[in-house]
C-alpha cells in the first residue's frame, strides 16, 4: 500500500541523484544525534568550544567572510506570471530558475553527507502550524534548525499524516558569491538555496518558508504570515493581552518583544511575556478574533548592541547552550561583541588577532541561535496549539520628525494603509544619503512572497461581517527635538505607550481625533516619573497638518508604484485622509476628544 511519505522519499532520491552525496542521514532530532553532530563539528573546526565555566554548552561558528548576511539581490520569487511576484520582488521564470540553480546543485555534495531535516513551523499539534523538509549538506544548518524549529521524528509523523510539506533544498556549494542564489517557487511550495551557509539564506524554515512561502500559503488558505513579534502584557489584575508588532530593522523589535517594565510598573504587578520576536502567523478563530502563533522555536538574534542596558533578557538567555556566529572572543574564550560592557576581545570574528584598525571584533551582523525557552520572559503560551488572541497590531518606523509617538488607526482599512505606508528614515549607519525615507510596508519588503498590491488586498479581505479584528496602531520611538536628541526615553518606558494602546482596545483610554488617527492628549498617557518637559510632551504627540499633507502625497506616489492591481479601497482611504488634512489646514478646527474606545 502506498505510503504518504512516498513523495518525500522520491524527492530525496531525486536530490541524491542530482547532488551525489557520500551518504544520506535522516535527522530524528534526538539529543544523541545532536551530541554526535556537535562532536564532529568541534573536531573538524566547524564549531569552536567557548568557555565552559562562563558559557556552558556554547560554541562559536565563523562563516566565510563573503557570507555574512542575507542577499536580497540574489533572492528570487519564481512564479509563472511575473506580475504575481510584483515590483517588490526579484523575479525569474520558474523553468529558467530551476535550470540555473540545478546546474549548480549537480554533484555539489560529493564527499559530503546529505541531511534530511523534517521540521514543523509552530507547535507540533497546532492547526496553525505548517511542516517542511530541508535537505542540506551543512551540519551547522542542522544544528540551527534543531533550535529554530520543531525538528525530527514528531515533525515527520505529522508530514506522514498530512501528506503535504514545503520542500527546501540547500547546499553551501562552493561558498562563491557568484554562484549564490536563493530561489522560491511558491506555486510548487519549493525553495532552493545554494552558495551560502548564513542564517536566512540557509535556515530555510526562517525567512524563506515562514515568510516568503508562508505568505503565499497564507493568502491561498485565508490567514496571515507576518514579520512581527508577539508579546503578552499582563496587568496588575492578572489579565494578559497580546500584541503583534512589525518594525523594520534597527527599530527596537527584539527589545520590545523582551521588554522589562519600568520599576514602578514592576512594583504595581505588570509583567511582559515573550511569545515571539520575529515572525507571527495569524488566523481567524471561530470567535472572529485573530489568533497567532510564533512558528519558530528559537531566536536567531543580532549580538552587537545586546547588553544589560539594552536587552537584559536577551543577554541572560544566551549564557548557555547557544550557537554564536561571527562574534569576537576574549582571552579566556568568552564571546564578545561591540556594545558589551564587560570584557575585551583578543580575536575578531575572522579569528585574527584583534586590531580595531582592521574593523570591529564582531561582525555587525553577528548572531546568536538559542532556544526560546531560555528567555526569562518566555511565555508558555508560545506552545498553545490554538495560539493567542491578538488585541492590537502595532506598526512602527524610525521617524525623527512628523510622526507622533503613537496614534490609532480609525478602522481596519485605515490601519492597512498605515501599515502599507510605514517606513524609516536612513541614518548615518546606513549606506547612502542620510534622512531619506524608505517605505517598508508591514516590514515585509524583503519577505513578501508575492505582489504587494495583492498582499494589501489580502489584508483588506479580513474586514468581514462578524470579524472582531484587532485595533491597529503606529508608534515612533525615534522622534527628535530641535537639539537632535531623542524626545522619548524608549526601552522599558515603551510599556507606558502599550498601556494606552490596550486601554484603547478595551475602551478605557482617551484620545484626540485628528485627520491621521486618534492621538493621545498630553494627559492621556501615564508619564509620571519621566523627566519630560511640557514642551517635549507636546511635541511627541503633535500632528503637523502641513507636514502630513506632504506625507499623504508621498504615500499616494508610493501606492501608485504598484499599478492597476492596487486595491481601490486603499486609494480611496489615502484620498479621504488627504482631503481631511486639506480641510483641517484651511479651517484649523479645534481637535475633538475621542473618549474611550
């Protein structure tokens, strides 16, 4: 009788014939398998043991100097119709793409082991979870996938039961940047990646499956796959509400996911629970609410800048059983990176004697891979099969001017426009001109597996009769005063803004209505104990009507870039707000109070 694993077995055989490995190993995810794999990598230098007294179970991996980050210009969405990929993606014809990359896979695993990694994205028994299989020749990838996903025998059992899975084929190849491609075939639920051993290029469950293929699956199946953290806020009454939030890079996403309440809030009984720091899958429940899971089981976080002052929870969780990638090391073999307050590096991320004239000790994109359960703020609800109900969706970007500290969208369609228009202004740390606004819709620009116009339409489609959708908000921790300094202290104090957001969801927080949304009045946020001048408080919440007129005009140009597939409803929303701003500028009315929810 045919097995539901026949298609998987045939695919593994086909890949083996193409790549010609010396042997095939089916990963079961056991402790023994992991221990043996680590011993082999320590013996051949793929991993380096770190100080067992200070960092038990921790190892260091040094990647090729030409293989240290995601490569968006070599990442393709391969759909039969080019317009289905959209202007937000690099596109290649599927037939051409398969031919191009398969030529590189031919014989690439000679002398190597082919590892078959069955994995589940999300709790193994969750109906929201989806399974995949990654084939790789990298034991480092196997070790990371074991941390980042539910990998092994249980996942294989679910795949056998369901008979459906995402296929991911990966090889480090020659680690040649000229022979490096990350191809996605969403219509085939297939990923092919070669020439890189780095994170998002090689751990195919992460950005490739969870977002690019996941977003395609989500649209066809009626859910959302988003580049969002999930955080639970527990109030002094013991009630926990969940927020999903999307931010582009360098906007404090991980810090918010692992936020530690200010002292006054802690004493009052507030707690923050981390469900996820990077990816959120949301689906409508029977009650009309959106329920969310974190499809990942671990964190693949950026090490530089992580310290007791910026993210004490993150620093605490990576003191044991962590894989570090491209960090420096101290004389006593502890991991070290820029921003760490203790220790001094003696070797840099390439293994050279440290010399600051040659650059930083840790690569700016140095990483740690660690189990989510090691986070002090980890929520057991991260394992809930049904997920957690989302009360609010928060978008945010780095905007030194114009955008208030927080505002609430007037309804779902307005919220989709807010997410579509979000972005950040470039800083001196980025290549190119400073102060240039780069829009990154829903923080999904590098990760949406299809046309953004269709993606916006999919978001709008959730606004159905009977739906109890989350309220949508936008935050901006990065507004600056005339002296060029940040007006808002950020970090733990952000809980003050989240308290107002949840109050708006429950009808207990007040706001002022403006053409761009509901903004808290200066007395609507709890700011006691903060050293914020009256002028700073006013400026943080100010809505500059003239500046917002220019912003809405720029948003219109951005939306027009997606052509005729853009939903008319989104265009109408932009025009309505632009018209309200024009009217407000002409009449300068007194803002109306918007009490409660």
